[in-house]
């Protein structure tokens, strides 16, 4: 049993509390007094530890504009692209919703750690292939006379493909063209935040073989829903491992500017200055002031005189506020003022 004789009595505890309250007992002694403590649970991986998905969404919005323009240049089509909200999900949950074949591309985004994933639905590949060769972008590969059925005889979806169906060399070339535009657009979208470069590591048709993370690891999913001019819908997924963006949490907390360059800021200031320069202001010249009693002012009548000492300089009022000191004179047939100096704000 613990020795209870070394414990303080209630009277001693009260005396200590009284001494701390009245300052007779110093409490600012010891080591690491300026250290601040932040609670952290080592047993859980909290998705709110710093990765700001709103910043990822701002990058995605900029990326979509660039990606659409890039596809229009190389594929002669401008698909409709709608980014969904960036989601933090477990990698295993993401994989179970995918059905092969898909254009699954493992990529390296330098200087981020680990590998990321770009997944392209085959309908987008076939639509882009049709557009590339002058079509409307509405075709699927092959035109079977009889619709495919499952083992129970039920008809399969019109865009159904066998899970082991490989991409032809021409289709793989279209995938590479899409990836080149994707990398170029994403690099420019990331530029305001961080300069990045891309390396294509490998390609698969089954996402189960592209293991960029364990099933229980968190990833950040950005899905871009696309629709071609021919009405064909598909998606492009960009998957970051959560651990690769964690070192950037301080950068991601900051606001990502739309363009992020000093040149654009200077252009904005110049345009704002030009716009303000067209505003009209009312200027008044104050020659002097008189202070008098209310009773005398109340009894003033026509012909009465008020005497005051004329100041050396008149005051130029702009919007009711004194702005400059000036000389009053003549310029040809007109009364004019000459600016002598600006009025200091401290004198207002």
C-alpha cells in the first residue's frame, strides 16, 4: 500500500493555492516554459491533420480550363468537363467501385513522395479516337450484330467490354496523347503553389495491379466527369496518396491564387488605377473660416460685415476633406489655384 504520510493535508493545499493566487509563490520557474503542446492521437490517422482539400479543388478548377483547351488543340474536340469535390477515401474503397478494362496509369509527381494514379475510362479513349480521325466522338469499338449477354442471358450495357480486353496500339497512342495534355495542364495548375514534374511509370487495364498504397491507406480522389460532343460520357480520376500531400499541409492551408504571379498583380493594380482615374470628384477652395457666437450669427442681416484674418494659403477640399494648400490667383480671364503642398493626414 502507498505511504499516505507524504501527501499534503487539505490545509497545506489551500495555503499553496492562496500563495499562487496572491503571487507570493513563483509559478514561472522550470524548463521549456515557452513550449506549446498540441494533442495528437498516435493510434488514429485523422484526415483533418492538414491536407486542405479546398486548395486541391482550386487547383482542379484551374486544371479543367487548361485540360479542355489542350484536348481541343490535339483532338479537335472540346468536351464538357465537370470536376467533382475532392474526396479523402480509403484506397480499397476506391478500387472496389472500378471495373476493368480501364486505362490505369501509375505516375510519379516530383517532388511529391510515392506514386499517384491517373485512371481513364475507356469510353473517353474511344470517343477521343473517333474525334481524332474526324468522327463525332460517339462510337464504341466494334459493331456487333447481336448485343452481348451475361451468363443468365440478360443483355449487357451498350458500353460493355470484356475485363481482359487490351487496348490496341492506336488506342494506347490516344491514351498517351491524353496523358501528355493531362500532365501539361496539371503542371501549370500546380505552378502557383509548387513547381512539379511528371514521370509515367506504367500502365495497366486492371486497377487492382496498380498498388500505389495499401487498401487501408487514405488517398485523395479528384474525379473529372467528361462528356463529348457526341454525348459519350466518361471520367478521368486523379488519385494522390494522402501521405504524399501531408508534407505540403502548410502550403495547402494558404490560399491558392487564380494565377499566382506578381505580373498579374501589377496588371490588376494598373487596370484598377485606370478605372479609378475616370471617377469625377468635386473640388472646393476654402479661403478662410470665421468663428463667432451663435447669437450674433442669428441676428445677421444684409450688409453686415464679418472680419477675419486671411490665411497665407487657401485649402483645396476634395470630397469635403482638406487635400492641398494652394495659392489663389488668375490665369487669363479665369480664377485659378496653384497647388503648393499636400495636406498631411496628421493635421486633419
